[in-house]
């Protein structure tokens, strides 16, 4: 069968190449930490994967995947939902927002900070119980270069599609390492200290645009978003849809959670090794993908060791080695239920109470 060659005119003009969307989890499909449960916002706390909350005052809003149970826009099944917890009057130095930091390696080609800086386009679907002008910003890692933007929600409780063109910044320092390259912020109520003129680059720390609507200012107000895309070019293209396995793996570069299902016997294997005493285990574990950096390890609930007998984990001993793709060391247990030298398995049970986490997030 002869090969068919396509001329440039035959290629869909909306195609900009694989992974043109610099946002990860823009369709809000992945929620490893909360598994659909509501999270009370605090400063720097991650909610849905790759999205964290900024909050100068705690407990002013909640975040939940598919909060309120409304129908997402056509083509989507999930969204990130914010609900205001009170009618809070935002002070000058207050700030509230939903944030995604984009790794510098993934935006290096935009050449921001040089004369060749590329224009980008932000697009998303948004719905709110409030109407009016809303704001946000893009920032560099140091927050010394910021571009406030606005968008208008015309009708309450209706999904609306927004696009915003942002000229590339030819000044400042924009990291192209595995640290934060570009930070995207959706403001939910930002005081005058951190609000600036929309549509212009500034050498000041801005989180939103002057005059933007405050979601946290109205008790019970809602703000929902999905289909978030940031791409090279001055025109928005259709949302890039990725397979769920791909999207999960992109998220797991920054955060991995081992947890069982909700049944009493559901478990997740963390690692294997051997019992180095009756109350400890030397274990090794692999992350599903290479992480951004060496992760911080934490656990909660009942993490167990089984080697014929069983014992509940009480603490980490020493980590002999940790890297972006694996870690091994000693983990301590209680009860003396293990046998020295036996092969052993480290595992977690019950998704509602127990987890083991590897965290390599950026802010």
C-alpha cells in the first residue's frame, strides 16, 4: 500500500503539536488527595492535582471536585468548584485564589525574559453565581514580573467560555529549570496591595486586577472552572484532551499517593523488602514515574507490614536513599509481630483513613 503524504494545507490549523497545553489536569479529572471530598482552603494547600489554594485568611472558602453537582460544559465530566464560606470583607493585603505553578522546563520554549518572548493564550470554561468582572494573573517564580488579566461573567450559574491573549514578557527572570517557570492565578478576592492594572506587565507582585469581583465577599457564592488551557500563540485552539493514564502520569511527576479502596480489605502495595527485626522493615519502593525532584514522604492512618505475621507502622526509621524515581530505608512498627529475616510487604488499607504519599510539588 503506498504511503500518503499530507501537504501543510491538509493539516488541521488548530493542531499545535502534542502537549501544547502547558496546564496539567486542566479538565480537573485527577484528585488524588481528596478523592472528591471537600477541602477547606488554607494558604499553599493543594486540592485537585496541580491546583493549590492561596488564602491570606483560612476557612473563607472550600474547594471540591464537582462541587454542587452541576452539569459540566459539553465534552467535560469534571470541574474544580469553589464555594465561599462567609461574606468576608477583603482587606488591602488579603489574597484568595486558585493557582497552578508550571514547571520551567515545560515553558522554556516560550523564551520569556528575552526579546523573542512568545505570546500565549489562556482559555477556560467558568461558571459563577456572581456576575461581573473577575481577575487573575500570570507571574514569574519570584513574583517580580506579573500580568494581571480580567474576564467578564455575563450570566449567573451559566457556563461561559473565555479566552485571554497574554503578550510574552521580554523582561525579568523566568526560570527554565524544574522550579516554577510560570504561575497561573485565578483570583477569588484580592485586596488593593496585590491588585494591578489589567493588560500590562508590571514589576510588582500582583495576584489579580484592580476592581475584580470578590467571590469570598458573598456567603455561599460559587465559582467553577474547567477546560483550562495555556498555549503558545495568540489564538485559542480546542482543548487538548489527553488519555486519563497520561494525565495521571503527568500529575504523578509532582505527587503520588498510595491508598487502598474504600473496602475493609482493599489495599495498595507501597514497597517490598524484609523484616530487619521484630519491629522494623527494610523496604524499597518505586514511584510510577520519575518525579520532579526527590519527594518528601509522609503517611497517615494504618500502614502495615506483613511477613506472615503483621504489625502496624509507627514511624520512619532512616531513609538510606531517596531519588526522583525510588526510595528505600527502614520503617518502624509496633507489636513485635514480625520475624527477623523474612520477606515482607509494606501496604496501606482503606482509602478513607490511610495513605502513603510522595510529594515533589512546586509553588
